C-alpha cells in the first residue's frame, strides 16, 4: 500500500511550539521509545547516560549555522531585498533564496552594508531560488558575520537573545542554513560524562539546507525529491563506526542528519566509507537501516521528511502514538523543543 503524506499528519496545539530555548540545554525533557516495547519512558535529557553503555558509538554532526540571512537594496532602485544563503557552489557563487522573489530577476545587482558586499543575480533556478555571484574586498565569511543574521525557522516568532543557543556546543564547520537541533541539548559536561562512562564520541559534517524542514507537498510521498546536502565523513569516524559494527556495538546517531549521512555512505553489510560528497537520500517507512542502531532526535513538523525518517526507524504507528502522548503531556516541539531517544 502506497504511503501518503496524510499518513504523517498529527494534531499539534500552536502553544507547544517552543519559541525559545530553555535556560539550561540538558534540562529539556526526554521521551524514551523502545522499538521492541509498547511503553514510553519520560525523563530529562541529562539522564541520557543511563541509556547508553560502554562501547556505544555516539555520532554528532559538527556543522555550524551560518549568519546566512542578509538584508540589502537593489542598486538601481533602492528597493529592499532579503537574501538567504543556502549553499556555496564555488568560492563566490551561492545558491540563495530571495524575497520578494518576483521582483528580483536575472541581472539584478544587490548592495549590502553600504557596499561592503555586492551580489549579482546570474540566473533563476527550478526550485525558485537564484544563483548569486558576490564581490567584496577582504574575507567573505568575516563580512558575513558582520552583516548577516542567523536564520531561525519560520515557526519561531521571537528574536533569539543569544544566537549561540541555535548552535550546538560542538559546532565547528560553518555551512548550514539551519541547526542540527537534536544536538542542541548536549553540554560539554554531559559529553564528558558519556565519555567517562566508555561511550565513544565521534563526529561528521552534514550541512543542512532548508529543504530538510519543508513539508512534503505530494500526497504520494515517493514522488517527493530531496535537495542534495553536502557531507564529510572523516576517516577516524568511519573506522570507529566500522569497528563497532564488526564487534556488535551500537551506533547511536544524534539527529536525522547523522542518520542520512551514515546510511548514504554504507554498503549492504553496514560498512561506511570515509569521504566527501552530496546526499539526497530520502528515508521513509520500508527503508532497511544498515548502520544506525539508536537515535536521538527532536519532535518534528507534521508531514515532514524528518518525521518520515523517524517513522521508518521506529514504526509509523508507534511514532504517531508517541507524538500523541507528547502532546497530552505538553512536551515542547520543534527546534527549541524536547527530545526523543529511540532504542
């Protein structure tokens, strides 16, 4: 039976969409879902070490969110233009979103920061985005940090007092348009506690584009196409994962981005290969997981590819039941919300 987008809808009161992070990262709630049991457990995220055992390999996505939202004006008319950087294609060539889109045709020149940075729209893309070539003096990323803003998801209506709270504590590789939100709950102290327990902590990088969070529009979900996202799996991480798989130890993915990266580079035996590349892997129920044994994740938007991935991992009916339980118990949802551990 074909899966429909409507199979992944659920009721969510708007007041449960978290508008700001908690004062302490690891004090968020943690729902524990067992794939082989019916009951759910309700804990705090700082209790995570109780559920991991020595030898587990915890895999983190160390991508860092760029201050990718720029405000400029059209060189010829002075009309305001908002530009959101999505992906760097060449040193000064970017795929971007622009607003208002219909007023920014090919050839439009945009001025940012009084001329510190300039951009020219080279072409319109099938996705509705644009290709923009930037010109400037000095360092592009330094200018970006001077002129840009961290882009928050559209369901977050409040300005963030501390932009660093939309970064993980281990974020080190700039390149994302959105945060790997499952990692926002970790603190340095919690990571140290896990390592002291014997959990092996390794990292990879997958730069997140906004397409990851967009709802699927097609009713037949198999017709949905993911935009590709850039990844880097270091040699040391590949070796740690492969060694653990050979020895029967668990791979615990922190976030759906880690799942997509690891599953994209795995062979049928579950061995992963180091390297750089792009993935457009779309995981939905029926997918056979080759690498990941456990998953730390947040609560995701109805009808999203992220919810479909989680449903593929734990079972659609069980996940929708868990989400209904989370709504009943007033969990906080989405980027700044609470977490789920699937074992």
